[in-house]
């Protein structure tokens, strides 16, 4: 068998969106690899096939993994390590990322923003708009989306940036469902990949734990709390976590728009 370092993992997609997905994957995984190289396959390249200018690829190191779900402790340790090492080491004090990244095939608005509240609002507005486009017109859903954007986000994320408080950006993986973070087959640790990275509030990576589809739930959050401090006001952490979890509820309603239960969630 070839040494692991000589094996490669391919992704490919077509069209302008495919190019954006491949370039985003390369940029996001490269940024995460810079801080936790022991956890992330080495990104190698992205580009376009010379023989097929409509097909694009992303190439990285091949790592053999077990198709197992990590324990809450293992999951939290990997996420906390990324946050701890990258905290305050971004390109600026702003929130965002240099390129568009994708949750699966769903683009996310990473435009740089000085305000964490405004950044989260722009990401969520973009996702709500895409979700609305997948469904028939629904005035009640549109009304509820605006309440979430204009009232809920400022109410529960605003205190992070008031009364002298600030949010120090760290690197967020943003798609840490169990399919994107696995144990290495050789038993040497954990492998995380397929990042949809941006610089943001560390608690945002915990939002996915609240979605029942992903089987992480409260134990993963409790293990994370043992390793990384929460932001003030601490007594509003659960409400903030619910705000961050909405991103993944909306994402599933975009990806599986024909399954009504994801929209009802």
C-alpha cells in the first residue's frame, strides 16, 4: 500500500457554482489546517480540468477514517482546540471570510463586517432568502423570518457587544456535523474536514449540537464548556445557542425542501 502522504482525496463540481464551491473548500480547509494541522487533511490544490473547463476540483491529502461517531468529549476537544489556537489571530478584528463558502451546496454570505450582530444577520438573511425561494410564497414564514432577523438576533447577540463587552473573532469551522469529523483509522486522533469557515464568535460552532438530526446534543456542549469559557452574559448562553441553531434548521429546509418536517421544525 502507498504511504498515506502519497494518496489524494478528490472533490469535483461543475459550473460557476462548482468553481465557487471548490475554491471555498480549499480556502476554508487551508485556514483551518493552519491552526490545527494535526486534525485536518493537508489541502493541496483546486482548479479546473484542462480537458473540461466546466468541471472543477479540490484536492487534499487522503486520510483513512472510521465511519464512527465521535464521543461528545472527542468532538468538543477538537472544536475547542481550533477555537483556542485561532482566538484573536485573524486577519483583523472583523467577522467574515475572504471567499464565499458553502454548507453542502448552499452558499453562505461571508462578507466582512465590524459588528457580530450585523454579520450573523447578513448570513441568516441570505439563508432565509434561499429557503424562501425553495418554497411557495408563505407570508407567515416571511413575517417570522423578519422577527428573527430584526428582533431576536439583536436581543440575544447584541449583549455580546454592549456594556463594554466585545467579541474576539476565532476561526469557526461551521459545519461540524458527525459526517465531517471522524476518528482516524490508525487510532492517532481525529480528522475534521469540509469546513465552511469564517471568523466569528466561538459559540457559533455549538449551534449544530442543538439540531436533533445531528446526534450531538447537550452532552457535546457540556464537554465543550469544560474546555472553553462561554461569553457574558453566561445566563443567556442557551438563548444564544438557539439563535445559532436556527442556521442549521434553515439549511435543512433548503437542502431537503421537499420534506415538510424540516420546515416545520
